[in-house]
């Protein structure tokens, strides 16, 4: 027996790894199974050129055995095994990866036709077992050797290597599981149900069968005093726990849409069928496969800070992250699914990815693919897309305004809004294609519902002109229009804008003259309102209605509503403008009163302003006072 010490650097790394790097103790099983898969891959590769291996691919397996009395968990493989030197090199120096070295040699040889993929990259995963085990024993016999070796370690104190016997080629890793301490239930790792769960979670798609004895029971008929009885006899039966072939690795013929839907429901806990199934098989500078799903309905809590986006990330069938956020932009955070690539670089723990070029390439390609699939849904199945929009349209809009409009061009084709003219959801393309030749702008107005927006006073002139108007009902919509600015060279224009482009130069001149003539009256109305409005003017937009409320400056009424709905102080307020219709009888009445009874004219001004607030969907500042004014004027 030869007693040896880990190098000082390895001791520090072992302590760091056990106490800091791995945040979930359960991943130790994934790491050891991955190492076992690597060992089998190596021998499988050698079997292509060495007939003495004497094994077919179907002969390889990984076996897990539990001994509760001894508190041991044994993971065995019939892979290539290790020599004494390899034990020393691979397990004596932490972060010395035999798998990585083997892969490098393989790549240098440029061997073609070898179906091999070495998962291990850094050689530290094996030591994660010290998080759950007091002692680790490795019994191994290398292919081509009759001599087996036993490696034993209790962690930082070092390790021993001694000769031993082993009947077959391969490696047994024996973990002496720690005793339970407080809330640390290490005994769970000696339970079949827990190990089965971990294998299904992390290693379900390892390409070799993972076998384990599973307890079962069967009925036994007995006879006692002439009476038949049924008792149950316990026994164990070896089962294959993992499925081995991921559904995303299969062809369309092998995995139908029905199969993918079943996979989605089972793995992402959704009762509804997905609205869209997206398959990706990319080869090139970065190769990967993906199976993505667009849900039919938004999950509970989707539009909250607590919702966590991300795709499951695999490398060579081994799950590395349950939720990789970097693969999905926020505007597509509703997408669920898996990505599997052999080209991704993993960091020391395999729990986090280096945000390297490969990951960014995959993320960018997936973003484009998702956009293409959504656009296809919008074109091919308007009803399904409308349902999708009802659930996730708000997310697309947030994507438009986020990051200073960076994603505007990517997402604008996906937008749909309610058409006042068509009374249905239409795209911006639909709107522009239907515009008359003389229409200059894409018109829109904001409100609580499409029905109310279509009836707004400022919408009347636009619709009577034969033009359509987009009815915007989400708080973020006005920000969306500001971020877009234009679509296909057509500028967006609010129905509340001072210039709708509907007047001739002559009409503009007449309006300016009337404004000058009414200046004293308009100033009176403004003063009567005591600073509630920044300005009062004659409207160019009203047709049959007496009044409406517009704004000056960058903050609109809809923006003010949005800011009012979020926590915080010093919220931006809109500079309100009361617009009067000079052609309406009410204007003639207030003009007459201004000359004859200014006190009464001031009360009319207050009523008109409150009516404008109601039309705009804004809260009334003093409902009691408004009621008293109306009642007073009704009785005189």
C-alpha cells in the first residue's frame, strides 16, 4: 500500500469545491455517471479497431447498487478502466482530466466514423462525491491488464493505492455515505426512489443503460387450515432507469408531434398542448439540437419578478442546467424546452456556463428561429396567433421598449392591434397595406378598451375621413409607439396630436385666426381651473363633441396612468391641455356667459374639464363638487 498526499493546490481546490463550487449536493451522482459513460466511450471507441475487446455496444452498461447496512453506494461501469499510473494521474491531482486528454488525442488523430463524445472536461466532478461520502473507494482494472488497483481516500488527508483483484475490466466507485446531520439527510442517497429521481433528472439521456435493483412485490398464494390466503413477497429486479435516447435526438418519423407534446406536458407540467413545437438541428461552427415549445397559456405568475425563464441545457445528453437564462432573451421568456450541444465549454463545476462565443451563437440563432416560427403562426393560423397574443403579446411589447428599442426591428412584425375600422386584430402590415393613398400617418389612440377608444371624441374625424385607427389598451402601448416611431416609412400619430394631417393650409389659417380671437376667453377658462391645466385652446380634431383632454410635452395621459400604477414617489405628470370645439353649441354658451356672467362661466369651465377627465378615463379629483355643480346648474 502506498500512502500519498494531494498536492497543496489540490487540497485547497478540494475544500473549495466541496464547500463552495457545487451548490447542490445531488449532482455528485450526475458527475460519477458521466465519468462512467466516458470510460465506456473510450473502450467502445477502441473496439472499432481492436477485435480483442470482445464487446458489442449493447454489452456496455452502468450499474448502481445500494447497501443500506454498510451505508455504501456503488457505481460500476465496464468501460476502459485505469492503470496505476492513470489512477495517480487522474485522481491524485484534482483538475487533471483523463477524459480531456483522451479527447485531445482523438481529435488530433482526426478519426472518422467514431461515434464518441467525452463528457468530462476538467476532472473535478469525481470529487463532488466527498459532499455526501466520508470515504471513496475506487476499484479499477484497465483494459489489456490483469492487475487491478484500489484507490482509497477520505478527502484532504490524501489517498492510498494498492494492488487488488477484479474479475473484469472496468471501474467500481464505492461511496461510504455520511451519517445524517441535522437537516442534512444523506440517507436519502441510499434510497431507490431518490436515486431514480436523480438519474431521470440529470442523466436520463446518457447513451448507455443505467441499471439498478428495484424493490418489487408479488402475490403468493398459501393455504392455512384449509383456507387460502394471499400474501405478498418482496424481491428485487434489475431495471434500466434511463431512457438513453433523447426525444430531441430523434427524427420526425421517430418522434411525432404527439410524442413531443407528451414530452412537453410531462417535463414542463402543463395540462395544455403547446401552441407551437419548434425543432432545431443545427450543424456548423456550433452544432446543437433543440426542442422548444410555445405554451398555449401563460403560467401562473408569469408577469411577475418571481418568474424564472430559461431552457434546459444538456451536453451529450447530460443535463448541465435546469434553467439556462442566457439562451432566451426576455421578449421570448415564455418559451420552454431543451438545448443539447457537444460544443459548449463548461466551467469547473458543470453548473454554470462560460458565457462564451458558442453560447451566444446558439442564443442568437434560437432567437431568430423563435421569431420565424411565431411569424409563421401569425400567417398560417390567425386564430391560434390571436390566442397566443392574448397570453404573451404584452411580453412582445415589453421587448419593443426595453434596451432603448434595440429589438424593435426584430419584433415589430409580430405586433397586432385592434382595428377601429375592421373591429378585429390586425398587424402593422395589414394596416399599412390598407391605407388610402392620401393617408399620411398610422393613427392610434389609447384607452381602457377597444370599444371605448373607437368612441373617443378625437377619433371621430379620423374615422369619418375613411382612415383606420389602432385601438391601444395596454399601459405600455404609448411607449411602444414612441419606440417604433415609424413602420415602413409611415410615422405613427396619436389621435390627440395637434396636427393629424387632415387640414388644408387654408383651414389651418382659419383655425389660427379663431384661436387669436378667442384668446381672452381661453385664458379665462384656464384661470378658472386654477392650475389644473397647462393650456386651453380651440381644437382642430373635434367634430361633434364639445371637449377633450390632450397634453403638451413628452408625458401623455396614458403614460401618467402607467407611472401612477407603479410604486415610488415623484411620479411624472402630464401637462394637460383642455381642447374646446368652437363649432359646438356648448362653446357658444360659455362664450355668452363669459360676457354676461363670469361666475357661471367659471362653473361651466369646471364641468367641461371634469367631463374631459371622464372621457379620458382619468379619475375625478372632486366628485362631490362636480355633482353639486351639475345639480346647481340643472335647477337654475
